[in-house]
C-alpha cells in the first residue's frame, strides 16, 4: 500500500522560509507527477506546484518566484521562501502513479504551514 510521509511544516514569520518534504513508498518506476497542494480555512484545495518524472516544474502564479519544487526518486521537496501570511494553509503532498499495481493518485495527511505578520 502506498504511503506518503510529509514533514517540514511549522510557524514562521512573514519573509521567512520553510522546506517541506514528502517521501513516498511504492514503485519508483511508475511515479509520474509529484506535487504539493494547499487548503486554507474556508477555501478549496489548490495546486501549489508539481514536477514531472522528467523534472519539469509547474507553479501556481501566486508562488512563482518564491517557491521551488524538486524531486529525487521517491521524494519531493518544496522550498518556500519569502513567505506571506496568505501562504498559511495545510499543505498536502500528492503522487500520481502512472501504471502498475500502485496506479492511481495518492495524498499525504497534510502538514500545517502558518505564516505570521
């Protein structure tokens, strides 16, 4: 069974940095897109950033230039710089397995990021 283990959330002042990590179990060869989403109170879950198997990143406009996504085999990271209060949310890791016994989309349990003024 696929499991995603997230870490790195916390409380930081505006302008600060945090680094999230997510390690996935399962077939590394079939891990396609890995990414991060977030959900603020009263809002829908939204895409933050994704990265393909080949390393091509995609960012939400709101984080472009401030966040950097990277991956290595079964782990994906999100480096968050110049954090703003509006970045406060629960951040969820997502991994899409393209084929094989693990085929499907999986979510982590979420990690809280709080940015204070």
